[in-house]
């Protein structure tokens, strides 16, 4: 397994390192501001807008975009689609880092992060959807850590431990799907308590279904996206199996995403019908809703299908970007744009640059950790000592 | 591809099933909850409010809140609509009079101490509680600062101390809980010079409101705001001006907040119980298919070997 | 029903608490039962 570091790769890495250094440095400074000046020092949150960028992006998008972990592991281990096997470890890694970063971001957002264990250990607010989200996310983060650990253990040479954990794969995968179904949908259910604040086109008793289905779309699309980027920057770490299976993964996941997007589109339309909300489509918010539904759900569904039919990897890859942006757009719409839609313009929220800075900082930590792990541990290749991984 | 369709159908079917179950489970509670029997309420007669802001002053003193930016005697403050803040549990706002009497209309806004508070339902650490006195209280000793209560409150009441680093708290009207359990009146009720605020048992306050409607039918809009809104509140309002002209939302409905999320919550046990069976079943089926494919392949190889062997022996015999 | 609930909030706090405990028991139980069910499977 040769590690060829060409001149081109080295220069890309040092540009990345330069940007990473700046972002990480700025992030540390913003962290200092947050924890010496409070939320007021670094956010535009207000009494009308208690949830801002860190909830809509770091929490809602973070969790949705990490869904590739349960989707891929379920496809391979439960549905038996062995030809996607090389996609599992990268997906689990992305999911593990994703959820870990969600937890990191929550520590910035809540007023007293040291009290985060309270709902579990001190007093349980069991009527709260947020209680369920917290419980599920914490448990699932543990499961993801365990699912990721064989790669680390192979790197560290902990053979016995690694073999023991691998035996738990099916169990962990099933738990992963159960917990993911619960919390992906519950993140949407959070908004069910505020019908007077969320625009009728986005407020629906089907929100939990919408969030769950879009997590599948996000998961499938992120695996394609991550595979594209990994091939661009880490192809030299990939083994034969990985390189051979890559195209099939892109086609297979693109096909699945196309169909799920189509189903989601249908359910969204039927959701409008069940609320009798057609007349809202004529309004400004209605236009924006159609942008989301047609441009970021119907269009990627069609483009994915085209990509599969004409066998264009490029079209599928670009469409994965569109689909991911669509899920991000939906989360932002539910949380920030369509939320508080009835408030006057001067009371509406827009993030401060410091909030954006911390979100970028958190993403950068993820990228740096991803690179660290992928260039050292058997994620994109099989460790020679454990070739029985199938 | 059949497999991806099956995967999609499986997921959507199960999710749809759990929604269906979820809805029916929530409806399975045929119980009707009437609230704590002797809880208190405040009746705010908006026709009597003159916008003097003495109630705001009293509230500030009773709760030891920091001094305001502008004194309570400054009535120019009323020219702009204000909301509650971390320094002001209650605010009086001025509105144009669209009712029968002359002059501008004023009304006092604060936590409505809902019978089924959205904030209490939303709080994942039970920091907000509906007490048997009717007051909805806040326990800052467990609050994590997630601010979901602020998202939940349909009346936009809870405020947050965003500028505090170590001890940020939610701030809102307490119905002067420490005072009312001692038999005292809430600070604002005691201070109001116009008797625009009456304090007593909720059922008595509703009777009082209806009595006023009977006595002066032309003076009031025939509706007690808070009697049924969001399942009912402990702060009741009667007014000569239509409530929506006072910025009070008339589209909140009568569904109590906990019911809004009950359906979603009830899908959790269904997923926990049924999905392991569903997924294990899918796993078993795919394992079985694999086994069959492998057996068939082995048989095909064996048959080919037999054929080859038979052909070989024949050739050997011939040669 | 020996315990009286005056509010839906109190009722749901109680029922959801019990439900969560049952959910955890169910997940553990389903795991153990599956191991029992597939214990004597070949391969």
C-alpha cells in the first residue's frame, strides 16, 4: 500500500493548512468571547429569536448530514448490499464526527453547558420532545463511537478488542437505525409545539416524517459527496476494493436518492393538501416554498434519475451537492425563515459574523479530524491484518 | 432496482405506520383535565386600565428587578409597543381605541400562567411547573438554558439573560408565587389604583367577568380572553376593544400545548418495539437469500464438476 | 387509577416517564430475545 505524496497533493494540503490555521485560531478567540461575554457577546439571539444559526445549522443540519452512517450500514449489513461495503467506514466516520461536532456546538449554544447531563441525571422533562432528542443523540453518539472504534483499534493493533466489537455489528446497526429514526424525526417534532410561529406551508403534523425522510436523502447524498471529495484528495490512500466499488456506490446511492426524493415530494404535496394550504402558494412565502420543493427536491430527484439513466457520474455528483443544499435549505426554512414569519421585519433574526465564525470553526475541526483519521486509519482501505473484514 | 424501492417502502411504511399509531395513541387518552380545582387567576379589565404603569413599578420592586432605563412615571414610553424583558416581567402597552369608549386603550401584558403551559411541556428538565396555586414557576437551579420554552410560548413571554455568562436565567412573571402562598396579593394587583386587576379563584374570576358582561353589555366584547385559548390560562382579559386590535392573537386555538406534541412522542415506543423486529426480519431475509444463492452456486459448480468428471471418464474410456 | 392528575401536563409527565423506562426495557429485551431466538441457528 504505497503512500505516494505527489507535489500537487502537498501544495493543496498546505493551502488547506493555512486556511485551517486561520479558522482554528479565530475560532479559539471567538470561543473565548463566548465564554467571557455570554451569548450576547457573540450572537444576535433575542427574546423573539432564541434559536439561531447554531441550532438551524450546527444541530439540525449537522444531524441530518450525518445520516449517511445509519443509511449505509443498514444497506450493507441489514439489506445485504455487499457491493457498497467500502462506503461503510467513511460513512460511519462522517457520522461519528458529525454527531460529536453537534455535541460540541450545543455546548456553545445552551446557557449552562455544564448542566447538559441534568435532563438525564437530575430531573427528566419527559413531556419534552427535546428530552427525547437529547437522550437519543447521546445514545447514538455512543453507538457511533463503538462502530467507528474497530478502525482505530486496527490502527493501534488491538486485535482482540477489535474482533469483539466487530461481532456487535448487526446489533449496533439495528440500534443505529432505531435511534436515528427516533431522533431524526424528533428534531422536526420540536417545532410541533409552535403552530402559531411556523408558516402553515412548513408546519404540518407530518414534520417528523419530513425530517426523517430528508435525513435519508441527506445521508445518501453525503455519501456520494464525501466519496467524490475523498477521491479528489485521498485517492492515494484507497485500496483496490474501494476504487473498484466507488462507481457502483455513486450509481446505487444516486438511484436510491432519486426515488426517495420523489416519494418525499409526493408526501410534501399531500401534506399541503391535508392542511388545505394551497392558497398560501400564491404568497411570497409560497414562492419560497416552491423554490425549496421544486428546485431542491423535484429537480435533484429528476437529475439523479437522469444521471443513473445516462450513466453520468458527474451529473450524479453535482446533484448530490444540490440535494445536500436542499436539506440545509429546508432546515434553515423551518428554523429561521418560516419561523416567526409573522413578526415585523425589525424583529427578525440574522446571524452575527461571530456566530458564523464559530460554525465555520466547528466544521473546520471536523475536516481536520477527518483528514487526520483517514490518512492514518483503515477507512479508505482494508488493513492488511484484517482482510476478513467482509 | 427492486432493493432500493423495497428499502424506501419499508422505511416509509414503518414511519407512516408509527404516525398512524401515534395519532391514535394520543387520542386514546379519553380523559379530560380540568386543572387544579382551587387555583387562582387574575382578571384584567382592560376597560379600566389608564396606562399609569404603577403595576410595572410595583412588579419591579416586589421582584427586586434592576431599575428601568426610563422611570415608570415616563408615559411617553407607551408610544412604542414593548415586550417583556429580563428587567420587566410585565409591560403596559397603548393601543388605538376601536371600542365604544373614548381615549386610547391600555392593557397590561405578562405571563398568562396557562393551565397547560407550553413552556412546561417543552422544558426537558422540568424547570417550569404549573403549581396548584395556578402560578407557573421557574426553577433556575436546574435550567440548562436551552431556550425551548421561549420557542414554545405562543404569547412570546419568557426572556433570557443572554449577557450573563455563568448564571443566565429565564425571566418571567411569577404570579408573585411567594406572596400568594402567604395569602398576599400579587404586587401588580395590589398596586393598581383603578382596580383593573382582580385576584381570586379562577372559577370566580370567570363568574366576575360574566357578571360585568351582564351588567354592561355595551361596554365589553362578549369574550373572556384566556378562558379557552391554548386550553385556558390563569390570566383572563375582558375588553371593550376587539382583542386582535390590542395585538392579542385570536388564532391560537384551544388545543393545549402538551397535546401538540403528544402524537409525535407516542411514536417513540412504537419504533422501539417494532423496528428491531422489522430490521431483524430484513436481515434474516437477506441472509437467507445469500445462503440460497451460495447453495445454488455450489450446486451449479458441483454439477459442472460432475459433468466434467463424467466427460473425462468417457474420454479416458475411449482412449 | 389511584393517582389523580389535574393537568394533561402532569398526566403526560407520568405516562411518558413510564413509557421511556419501558422503551429501554424493550430495546434490551428485544436484543436478548433475538439472541435466544437465533441461538441454535446454523452458520
